[in-house]
């Protein structure tokens, strides 16, 4: 699937770099776009009313604690929109708050990955998420 | 990952050769989760009814042809129960998108893996799915 698109919504430069590296090293066949806050993500997905046209990615990796619009609000908008209501959304966050986990699932996240401080584990989890949702998962 | 709780994969498969193939894929991927095999939908439901809440499956694989024989009820019941309503259910299909696959999907399955093409690809994909759901994904702990 060479034309697959992943939207990574991440405001931390180090986490962005590591995630991109994990996807690249894991040979996840997708082009990755990065939004650095919630508003950028919404503009990417739904257009900004100006030059930016809406884009529906094949996978959204979404942090929770984001500037301007937080990840849970972004998720809510993704599920409310007809074009993105079934787009796979994986929460990729350092939060292990029960509220964040429960709310993410209640709002329609497909999966929740906790960023660990274990570098190898983080890289492996991102690789698996990319391969699973881009290569393996097929909706009948 | 659920803290302090064991991981479990439920494989619903009545064909011995297909079961062997799936178990080979899980072994090849180095899956450490416990694997429970049920021969049909009734067997799966009996197993689930007797499980402790803390050791419910992280992932269910179901053979597509079982959806021809009533296993759709098992999928509906897994989906209909609060504790297992979000457990990923993946159809294992020997021939891609068939009528049986469609029946499984309508009953509430999430996706499918087919071995219509290459066997190695099938084993790899099954392994990636199992690894992703049993090592990377954090379940909603409120429900467990």
C-alpha cells in the first residue's frame, strides 16, 4: 500500500522524531504528515476553509495533551465527521490516566498506546501499530 | 498493557490443520500470551462465561467458515457484553472476502486476514496482529 497516509499529531519534537524513525525503520509503507497541535490536525483533516483541502488519512496517531485543541476534542470531531468516522485512530500518549484511557475509548479510539520510557519498547510498539493498521488490517 | 494481568488470545477454529497453522504463526511471532482454542461459537461462549473478568481475551481470531454455521451468534454476544464489547475480533479467511467473511463482519467482527496469497505473508500478518493487540495496545481498564 504505497499511497497510504498517516497523520501524526504530536507537539513534542523528540517524540515526533522517534515516531517517524520507528515507522521508517519498521518499513511501514506510508507517507507521514505531522500536525503539531490540535488545530493543525483539524485543518489537515477537514480543510481550513481556504487553500488547504480536506485529507482523509489511513491512520491517525494522536497525542492527547496538545496545544490549542486537545487530542480528545480532536478525536470527538474525527468521529462526528462522516468522512473520518471510521478512520483508525490510535492514541499515542504518555498519559496513563484512567480517565484519558476510558474517555479515548468512549469517544471512539481504536487503540491506545502508552509512550514508555523504554526506547526499544516504544519503537516496537509504534512499528507494530503502523504495520497492523496500514498493512494487516482489512475491513471487510 | 494491562498492569499485572495476563494476556489471552481466543482462537475459534474447528479445522485442525488451520488451527495448527495459526498456532505456528503465533509461535513464530514469539507470542507470550496464553492461547485458548475453541472449536465453535458455543465453545467460545462457554469458555468466556467461565472466565475470570481479569483474564478475558485481548484478541479473538475466528475462522470465516464458522460464520456459515452459527458462530455469528458468538460474535454478537462478545460484542453485546459490556466487558468484551471492544475486544478486537479478526476473521481468518482462507479465500479473502467471501459471503462468510461478510456474515462475520455484519455480526461485529473488525477486520480480516486472508491466506489467499502467500502462506508466509499470512503467518507474518497473523503474528503482527497478535503482537500488536497483546503487547502494544492498552485496554480500557475500567472494563476489566
